[in-house]
C-alpha cells in the first residue's frame, strides 16, 4: 500500500484516523479494521499475528 512506509502493508492509519486505508486481500477484514482504528490510541503491541484474543493481540504487527 503506497505511503504506508513498508511495501507489504495491508492497512494504514494516517493522522490518528484522519485517513485510513484497508486492503480487502486479508482473511479477516474486521480484524484489520479494528487494528487500524486501534492506531488512533495504540501503537503496535508486539511482533506476531493479530487475533481477537485481546486488545493487545489486535495490535500485533501482522495479519496472518
């Protein structure tokens, strides 16, 4: 996704929700949406696969 800072990004959030871009090429679009909107308040929590297990897990770095 152009302008995200990395070439393999599937979502971006600029200016705390000023503009959010999401790719439909992910298995769980709702999880990606929650992750990107989560960036309005949180940074990435850890390297690893995002999941619905907890807010911490939603903010992990990868959509696996």
